[in-house]
C-alpha cells in the first residue's frame, strides 16, 4: 500500500469509524451472534492474491459487525465500561502509524520519555505520592492490563524477599480480582500459598485483624509473607479495603503492599474522591489503575507505579548482547522492558497524552463526576421502588441492586434475577452483568461509558422495572 493509497483508504476508515460512533445506538448492545456464526461467515482459507481494501471494509460490515458487542454503546452497563474517546482512538492510530517498538530507550527515545512524562502527569492528577514519580525513587509504567501489572508486583515482592527460606505466601480476600491468584500461580507459588483473608460481611472489605493473625500463623509455621493485595474498588461491588490498616500489618511483617485500584483509582482526579488514596503514600509499594476502565483512554492502558523501582528492575532485567547499547550502559535512561513481562512494547503513551491534553484535568474530572452523578440518580430510582433493593454504599459509577421476589427462596430468586437479566440483555437496548454476594444474586449497573447520557440511564431503568413487573 503506497502512502497515497493509505491516504485514500485511511480517510475511508476514519469516516467509517465516525459514522459508526454517530450511529452506535442503532445496534444491539450485546452481539446476538451464536457460537460459530462469525467463523462460518468467513472463508476457510486465506486469499492467494491480494484484495482491494474496499473488500475488507465491506466484510467488516457484513460479517464482523454482527459479531460485535458494542462496548461504546450508551446502553453498555456491564462489567466496567470501556472508556474510549476521539483523542484516545487518534492517539492509538498515531502509535500504529509510527510503528515504534519501544523495548528500550534507544529503540525510540520519545517512546520512553513521553511515557515517563505522562505517568508522572497522571500521578500528579490523581494526587499520588511524589515518591511514585519517575524522577524520584519510584516511577510509573504503562502496562497492557492490571493483571500484568499485579504479576510484576508479585515478582518484585518475591525478589525483594530474596532467598528467604520456606514457603512464600501472598494475601488476598474473596473479593480480590482473580488475577492475583493467577499471578501467584505464574510466579511459582505452591498451591495454598495464596492465602484468603476474611472480609467484613457487610462492607466486603478485607479484615486487617484476620490478615495479621493469618500472617503471624504463617510466619510461625516457617513461611515468609511476601505480598498483600489491597483493593480500592473491587470488581464485584467496588468495595474498598482499609489500605492504611492493611499497610500497618504489611510493615510489621515486612511484606510488600500492592494496591489494586484498576477501576476506581482514576476517580481521584476529583479532589472529593482523594480519600481513596488514604494510606497509599505511607504504605503502598506498588499501585495500579486503568485509564482504559474509566479515564477515556482506549484499551489497553494500565498504569503501574512503584514506590521503589529497584526490586522490580532487579527481578526482571536481563542484558543479552543484542540489546547492549551506550545509553543503557550509561545508566542515564529508563529501559521499560525491565518494568514488564514481555520485551516488546507499544507506544501507548501517545493515547494517554492525547486524552490528557484534549480534556485537561477539568474535562477528566467532569467525566468522572458525570458518571457518579448518573449512578447516584439511578440508585435513587431503584431505591424508590419497593420491588427492588440497592446495595449501599456505591461511591463510584457502579450500582449493585436486586429485584425482590417475595415468594421465592434465595436460590429461586437468584435464578429469576438471572433470567430477568438475560431477557433485558437479549433486548439489545442495554447490557447488564451480575455478581453474587453471600447467597444473593445482584445486578451490576456500571455507568461511565462516555456516550451514556441521563436519558439512557432512565430508559434502562424503565426497561428493568418493566421486566420485573412482567415476571
Ligand atoms: C478489571 C480489574 C482487574 C483486571 O484488569 P485487567 O486490566 O483487565 O487485567 C483487576 N483488578 C480489579 C479491581 C479490576 O476491577
């Protein structure tokens, strides 16, 4: 494809995306596709001769779109919303256009140095401690996902614990994201060495007293506690662990404190939500939040900060001959390949830079506040209906709630709730997901897709009410 051909098709692609975004409400949120439908519509064999790009665009409409779940649809309330934006998409396009592989500083100095600047900017925007800054002892790095970031934290913690004898244990709760358990497995911990700490049955927050007791018992049995994961905004219900109290326990036992704020962390752009950082400056060894979940940045963009980058770099660095270069040897530059699992890395900073510059701190705050306002408004509607119950509190954009089924057992009520959710999701107008707390099945209404307006939230509630009445 020549640059001139690229210009022609590039314009078509940008027009196509703009038309798509402009008409997104006309699609069913969740793809109605059945297993194998998309595959059956595609040729079994690759073409022998090249095809014009128009053919690809035509097939995109015909065979791919029906199999797309429209994450940018204003009726998308499942999981956590995908946060995309015009500047996010364009930043990603520029990254593709430059085609940079930024494994070390020398392979494209701007890729590393822009990343360093934007993660420092973001730390400042979120009110994170100065020692997380890259010009201090710590530093930030953009990863593909919080799962990778947490794995890096586990490996760094394990390295810091060094040759400590016996079992190495890490601590999570029943509400911790499953990626921590996987990180433990990938890091080679023995089964049973990812320890489950109790949660408060009402708040679902990790119980620091039980954490302390568990760690003391493990130490007495010859184990070395290496890491505790505290979560700010759990995936299931956005519960918040008491980071400061957990941090005190970590310090007493010499364990690494990793704070997983994948979804909620970015909300600290708003001063009124800065309380979510309580304890982070004093105790956190690492902290992760995902601009791709709630800060208008296209997937993938997950930022990991370290209080001290040395244990991570010691754990992950290697220097094969083919990567030796003067800049690395001088010690004056950051080589981000030592801050992540893969060697190669995309120029992700471009999209975060585009987003922060386009919206400014003011625009980012408005986005977070808008989502929380709509979530609060939705919760008020649900609360006002005696046929439903809201799970309190809901400090962010997620509202967990359940329809009440007075004549049904807990098990039957759960099944009825799930059936109701399936009917709603089949309608194509909205998309909800669910979770379970104790024996209660809850519906999750996650507000925060950039396209979602007040009318979409009210329309969703109207449909939910109607689905419950029609039981
Ligand atoms: C979504 C989520 C994760 C996983 O994020 P990925 O970036 O998809 O790996 C981890 N922790 C929490 C609390 C989450 O909400």
